[in-house]
C-alpha cells in the first residue's frame, strides 16, 4: 500500500495569509493607540479643569477678603 501525501498549502497562500494578519494587527494596534490617546487627553482635560476650578476658588476668596 503506497503512502499518500497530504496536500500542502502553497507558499504564496501562506505569505498572503501572514500579510493579511499583519495588516489586521497593525490596524487594531493603531485603533487601540488612538483610543488610548483620546482617553489620556480626556483625563488631562478633567485634571486641568479641576485644578483651574480650585485655583479660581482660592483666588476669589483672597480677592474678596
């Protein structure tokens, strides 16, 4: 009985699959970085607003009395 060889995937299909996976990973990583940047910016705006509000309260109290 002769051993039958299993068919293998062509090299071009393997390379194409790797390129598609790399492209998807790059797009997902870029999206994740974009979301992280937006979240950091939002936190920064909140911190700056909080500090400005408290500084304004202190300055307002000192100018009134």
